[in-house]
C-alpha cells in the first residue's frame, strides 16, 4: 500500500510499504477514507520529538471503513464506518477505568523510553514516534487498530465523513481542555492558538455555557473562522495588547480559565522569541513555552490553566512564582478521547459542533508532502490538510 513516511527532519516521502496485518485477536484493519494533519505532526516533522525512525508512517487523525476484524472484536463488523481515537487504550487497565485513557498502561508497547524521561509512560498514539508505541500512522491506505472495540467508534448516518473525521483528535482534545480546565457557566475563557485544537476548545467552552470566550492568534483567516463558525471573540496578539484586552474583557479580573493550544513551537513578537529559539536550537531547552507563560501570567488569581499544546521535556523561565502566589491550578494531558467521542458525535449530528471548516485543503495522499509544507508554514490559509488515501 501507499503511505506517507517520515524520512528525517523536514523530509517526507510517499512510498509503497507492506499492508498492515492482524497481530492480535482484538485488532481491526481499517481502510482509511480521510486522514488529517495535526499541529502535533509538525513537532515530529521539525525533529522536536525524539525516537522517530526513517520510514515511520505519520498520521493519527482518521476515519475509514472496517475491512477485517479479529475474533475478539464484538462492537464492529466489516463495512462499518468508524472514526478512531488518536490515542491507543486498552479500556480495561486502572487508568482506563478512571477514564484517563491517554494514560493507559497497555497502550504503549515501548514504555521504557518515556519511563526514563518522565517517570511513567503515557499510552500509545498512532504515528507518533517509538516513544509512544511506534504504531504505524493513518496517512496510508490501511491501518491496524489495536483494541478496536475501545478505539473505533461507529459514525452515525447523519454525520458526514468531513465532520466526523475531527472526532478522532481535534474535537476531543479541545473538549478535554474545557472540561478538565473546569469551564463553568458564566466563566470568561481565553484560548491561545486558533488551530484545529484551539478552535475546538473554544467551541467546547461556548457549549459549556462560558459567558465570554476569547481566542488568540495572529492569523486573520483563523480568527475570522473562529468568529464565523464558533461564535467566539478574537484577539490578534500581533496588533493588540493581549494582557490589556483580557483584563478589559473580564471586568478587570482576568480570565477564569486559560487554555493553551499552541505547544512547544510557540511564536511571539517579543524578545523572548529569539531567546527561546536560540535555546531550543542549542538543545538547552526542548520546548518554547511562550503561550504557556502568557496563560499563567494573564490568568485571574485562583484560576485554572490547561495545557493542550504538546511539550516534550524541559522549559526555561517558567513563571512558577506567579503560579504559586496566584493560587493557580495547572493541568495538561494528551487527549482522553474515548471519554468524549460518542457525546461529540451526537453533538455533531445535532449540528451543535461543526468541524468541516477546519479541512481547508483536501487532496490525494500523493500530494501530502506539499500539504505538510503548506500547513507547516501556514500558507494559503491552511488550517488542516486532509488526505484521501483510498485506491
Ligand atoms: N493534548 C493533546 O492530546 C493534543 C492533541 C492534538 C494536538 N495537540 C497539540 O495542540 C497544539 C495545537 O495543535 P493544532 O493542530 O491546533 O496546531 P496548529 O499549528 O494548526 O495551530 C497552532 C496555532 O498557535 C498559534 N500560535 C503560535 N504562537 C502563539 C502565541 N504566542 N499565542 C497565541 N497563538 C499562537 C499559531 O499561529 C497557530 O495558529 C500543538 O502543540 C499540538 O501538538 C495536543
Ligand atoms: Zn493530534
Ligand atoms: Zn488501559
């Protein structure tokens, strides 16, 4: 089959690789109909996440059709249209029973790597390096889905492929940020980053009855999209004063919940951007936490900060004093999609959650290297490229 392969830092190719085969009785094989790019893939492309190997298949946001099921698969049959959670979880371990699916003890088949770096291993993720299990990704004609009864969700007839695709990764990630960030009715919520993840977090805050939701970015097309499709306010950090505006729009108190959906390759107009870039290039810090610092700084006293953006290791100049003295709650997580996907598909069917506008560019898999280059550089209005790999 054809697949998009990581060939080194900023190097991608579309090549023939062997078709996936069943390895476990709980596996299913899915023929991929649609698979999207995610900001997380950019961190792999840029070489910021270690333990990628040449020839690894990228991609973790996908929807397709079941073509084979193992004898232990009960919930799915050949021909089902399914969307698959980007994280691999067994559904039975202690963490899965607490609904903390991305922390699954069985989803990551290479736990030793992250145990050494982080103390304990999180679960696995498709196409996300050998540190997260080394699973082949979804930018391919076919993909093996372990624990298929847990990870694959049948898409209701009333939800299109274009909408349901984002129930795999962007929508549950955003929902988790608002939910575990503690958004309540009447809150003022600020979201850093208007990519697919930030947009979905902002929409989740609206649906959880936040009074004002403000999304922050510098790309006009993304901010316009957020106004049009999500019904939220916007803030352009390149032309407006983020701190001043957030104070003004929260009655002088600061936002109750700050959701960071930018991650380790954060950008800034200030001098710290150069500082962080130099330190990151010299490997003196692994991540540029500019938006995370801002979220901690601008959050109201006693408020909550949730990190959805991906971080790999160590950061510099993190405002621990502000965190402690302002009594903030700081959390972060890889997405616990299994907890939210059925509810999100229902909301998609009712029209409360619209996602298809995120797919700004749709193309065959052969054009994926070009799609990634445009997405990486945010050219031509790219938000998410969607590849259609089917033969
Ligand atoms: N926690 C999870 O499970 C999970 C799942 C998916 C993605 N992610 C992570 O979420 C992050 C966002 O993903 P995405 O797909 O939306 O990416 P994206 O690259 O499409 O969007 C990131 C946005 O952040 C903006 N940005 C950069 N610096 C900023 C700053 N200082 N202030 C405000 N905005 C800034 C960029 O302009 C861009 O629009 C990434 O780090 C990704 O790895 C996490
Ligand atoms: Zn992702
Ligand atoms: Zn588990």
